[in-house]
C-alpha cells in the first residue's frame, strides 16, 4: 500500500521485472509456430472478434492496440493471429498464465528477496547479492562483460556524440571512482542481465527490467525500454527523470488525485511538485498523502520488497456487462457456483503444494438498480469464515450474496414510484479467499484452528438453513420484479475478529495429535479415512454437560462433519486434478535456441529492431469500512415469512458464536490477485488501496537524495 515511508536505506539495489506481452508469450510457447508473428490474445467473449488483452510487439508495429477488438485488429493488421484465452467454466482460465508466472518467479528468486507484484511482475531486492559481488568480484575488475548487460540503458548517459553505446555502458560499469551506490547498481546490471538470460533459457520467455535504488524508480524504469531490455536509474538521474515525468504516469496518480494536482495545483510533471512544501501538500491532501507526494517528487520510496512468492489471496471473478447482467438469484447462483469451483480448486492446490489454508471468504459484486434514487449505492462486499470443500464455498458465497443483495436493495425491499418494485442487475461478481496462512503447528494454533473451523462451520450451517428461505424472497418472481422482504435492522455488536483466539477449548490434545499426523503425512489431498475417522472418534471424550458441553457437543458434531467434508473435498480434488490439462513448455532449450535464433544472438537483439510502441483518492478509509460486514449479521436478523406478517427468528443461542466478527482487511488483498478480478471490482479495491491520511510520524525529513 502506498503509504509514505522514509527511504530505509539509499544503497539498495531493487529490480522490477516485467514480462513482455506475457499472455502472448505463453500462447506462443504452446504454439511455437506463432513466434515472431503478429499475435494477440483475445478475451473469451467473441463479440466483434473479442477484446484484445495482450498484443505481441510484432503486432504493435502495425498499430494493433490492447483497446481494440479482434475485428479492428484484423483491419490494421490482416495477418494477425488471434488466440482465444483458455476457457473453463464459462470464463477465462488464467491458470496457465499464473503457472507460467510462477516458473519465472522461481528463477528470479534465486538471487534475492522476491515479491510477486502481479501475474507477470516481480520485484527483487538484490542488495545482498550486489554487496557480495562488490566484495568478491567487483565489476571494475571484470575483463569481459556479458553482452546482455552491455545493452542496458543507463538513464542520464548521453551518447549524442554518436559513440558506441555499449562502450559507454562498459565504461560506466568499470568506473572505479564511482560512489558506492552506483557501484552497487553496476552489480545490479550484471545480476539482472544474467537472471533475464536464465529466464529465457529455462522458460523461453523474454522480460524487461528496471534497476534502481527503490521500488518506485525500478518500476518506472522497467517499462521504458521494452521488450527484452533493461534500464538503470543512477542516483544522479533521478531528478531529471522525475522532472519531466507527466504526473498521470506515476502509479497512484492516474485518477482523481492526479487530476486534482493538475487542475487545482497546476502540477503537470512530478518535478512540479517540488515547488510545494510538505506542509502545504499535507494541508491540501492530508497528512499521509501530502508526505507521500513530497517524497515521490524527490524519488524517495522506502517500501521494502516483501519477500513473498505466494499470493496473499486467491480470487475468481467475471463481468456481465450490458444485457448480460444477471437479473435473477438463480442466475447469480449458477455463476457463483462456477467461480467458487475455480476458487476451491486453487485453494486445494495451494493446500497441497504449499500447505496453506485460507480463512476468509469474501464476495464482491457490482450491481445496478433500475428505479432507484440512490443509484450511487454500491453493492456491499461481504465476508465470512471460509470452509473448505467446493459445495461449502458455494453455499457460503451464495449466502453472502443474499446478505449483500438484501442490504443493497434496502432492508424492506425497494418500493419506488408507485407500485413498481426496483429491479436489480449484477454486472460483476467475484469471490476471493484471503487470510492465507501456513497450516498451524504447535498446540495453541491447532486448537485455535479447529475451534475456529468448527465454529464457523456451525454458524454457516445455521445461516445457510435459514437463509435458504431468503432466496425465495429475493428472487424476482417471473417478470424479474422484486418482491418485498421485511427485514428489521440488524442490531449486533461486532467485537474484534480475533476474539475466538482467546477461547481455547480444553482437552483437545488428541485432536492436535491427529491433526499433526494429517498435516505431516496427508497433504497430498488423498483421502485418509482411517486417520480422519480416528480423529473423529478421539474427540468423543470431550462431551460435557451444560452450556459448555452443549457447545462442545456441537463442535464434535461439526468436527465429524468437517472431517467427512475434508475427505470428500480431497476426493473431489483428485477428480479435478485428474482431468486438469497440463500445459508444459517444450523441453529442449537447445532446440529452442537453434530453431528461434540460429545466429546465436539473443532474442533481445532481435527485439531491438522492433518499434516501441490510480486513482489516488483522498480517502480516510470510509469506503473500506462501509464494505466491511459480517456473516453474523445474517444469523441475527429476522426474516419475514412468505405471508409477510409473521417472522421467523434465528438469532443464535450461543453468545460464543457472536464473537466471530468477520471483516475484510485490505492488507490481506494481494495486488497480484486484484489483477485477476473484473475491472470494475479492481477499481473499487484500488480505491481502498490509495494513500490514506495518517499521522505523519514516520517520515524522516532532510534526507539528501540528490
Ligand atoms: P501487462 O504487463 O500490462 O502487459 P503485457 O505483458 O501484455 O505487455 P507489456 O510487454 O507491455 O508489459 O499485462 C500482463 C498480462 O495481463 C497481459 O499479457 C494480459 C493480462 N491483462 C489483461 O488480461 N487485461 C488487462 O487489461 C491488462 C492490462 C493485462
């Protein structure tokens, strides 16, 4: 999150690696005959040839752009090859691209801390590797410098006199009187060039890179010379780069904040910000945003490379634009089922491969109401504890949707303009799983984990049973008009999300033992009935009397169900896995180099000949908070029966269950997953991620970065 942070250390070496026309490269690896040809990947929707989502650099030379549809691209480049994005469950299947991104990442991570920023972007902290190189084999003593490194672009180096660019780069790398920071960058040049060649050899993909002292500058640089090239930002060039950089090109400044800076403050380039004091910027845009602006004008960015190879969340979404908007609850349920199936498959794969479990399920949607004065109202995002197993995720997501819809249309139904009820439509739907943690180990966490699993299981069963009634009420009958639902305002106290953590149940030692067995030996998602059943039986001595006993009895029942579900979930997964196609690249790198590049020059040299072709809201987090709701709310409202007079109450008996308060923590959203959600939902989430006003207590002023 772009919170103003001081430069932690100005001698870092940070690289931003961005794959070139990534989806196209993945498709070209599958169909090598397309290599070097104008190619584009088109969306699943075939209207007018489908929207282009990735365009090869060969096609860009003809003027083909991502904003075009297939038919338009054919007009400007008749020979273009259009490849449709793979499809599964009636929507784009990004698994192949995701896995290809992981292949690249595993190579890049060999030399330093690595953070996956999106499906095809990675940040690397190469400081340690560069320091080591400087100590052991300093670049100034290297006789031969790799060709790929010599092709680097070093910002601020001028070759107007027509001198050999490679010679200029060689001299820059060899400078023995350079300051320490530039020497480190010289090492970065060599390391990144080597890594990029390794990526090419092992995956057949080309990528571009930016190398600088912080993430912001590295990201700016990586897109400057594409494809298959790298750009370096020495300290001495930072201000020159920013002075001429249009404000809207800066990450986070493409939206309202950028617009306000232009219109209200007359700021057109990042450098123009230098004329304002930090206080002035804070006064106008709030403490945190003001400081952040003050920092970026000086190239200051203390964000650390997170060291995260695995996503913080998983998401699956689909848009339903225009006439395809979903207008019935059953249509929504159908698509939710598809999305949840995909999500469940990915969760299972994460569990199997990385031994991680997700704890929170969230539903996001975009909707409209046809006859509503409150047209600005957003469909509320809803979260609940995540239960594993496709059917459960589907059920819970559907419940969340119903809760969201109920809130969206108004608690008592929307009766507008005489006797007409409001119609609604869903234009975008997505589910995500977050709060992903390694399977807990050790007594405390296992107990908490299962206590949590069982309680969430119980509450969801209850809510599901009762909310099923809602579906009838919420489904627009026949002509899609809306029937009135009487829902009283829920009154509920939501304590902290972690309250259950304190609530450890005594006597779970045996469970813990068995779970550890499962954890250590049974992570392949193969069913192990014996162990699971054994675990279930072991829990029986826990039966107690009174309220606590009743609670635990319920827990045991739920744990048994959980175990069965787990077993069914595993066998479901095996089936899914059996049918999954595996798209592997061709195996022989030598073959690749021979066939694609018989001259022995690198692909990037070939690319040298090709043509080059955030809305920072002044938010105080209100948007985020308004999207935080919880499933407990569903369990406590009274739902009118069909006759509209009597009501059925399903307020939960046990106060314990009330302690679960589920809200969505924005920090749990992985930026790489946001990219996979429908655009409208991305916009919404991005708005939450914008710089927030915070007390300015972390900024060290007066650091000299010039
Ligand atoms: P980008 O990195 O933005 O673009 P790119 O890799 O295709 O091309 P470039 O060389 O200019 O970086 O996006 C990475 C992939 O994400 C892209 O190949 C396709 C997908 N994508 C979409 O599906 N929809 C979009 O709107 C964008 C921007 C990307």
